[in-house]
C-alpha cells in the first residue's frame, strides 16, 4: 500500500521546495529504484496533461524515494504549462488541486506507476500574491 494521501504544495512560479516522495508497491514492498528512470505525470484541473522528467531517486535507491525538482520552465513565463490560468478557472484566485503519479521504468522493461492503489497524489498550486497570479 502506498503512503497516506500525499499532497504537494507550491505557489505559482516557485521553484521549491523539492518534495521527496516515498514509493511503495501495492503489496507494501519498497521498490529498488536502481537502473530506473522516473517521470511525474500531472493532470491539471482543465484536463491538460503535463509530464516532468526532473524526477530522480534519492540515495540509497533501495529506500524507494524520489525527489521532484521544479524549474522556471515549468511555469507559463518560462514556456511551461504547469497550471491553468485564473481565467480558465473562472477567475478564481486560488489555483485548484491537480492529480499526479510517478511512473518508473526499469532497464529490464518493467513499468510501475505510483501510487498503484488509488487514483494519484495531489498537487496543490496556490496563487502568488506578489506575482499577481
């Protein structure tokens, strides 16, 4: 079973914090992330799909932990599409919750998506007062 409901919090245009997620298989075992590649797949509230490749295992790989790194390129000002604009959300100031998963592909071809015992984790993006978003 994956860890309890996980929510990652960000403000628009922030590049930190870089959350560390603990991955667990459906049977409760911890995956060894050696020789694997990870991605974060996000479904925004407006239905837009975003894939981040800035996901990496945290040493030791046998602990099944990954770190997600945010960058300026994730946000619209940097050419990204990490959030829906307030106009798309009916003018609300708060950017809503989005669902995400971590996909792991091992060199042997095995592919597992986490969490694998429910729909996904939650990414909560809050408007930034200073940026006016």
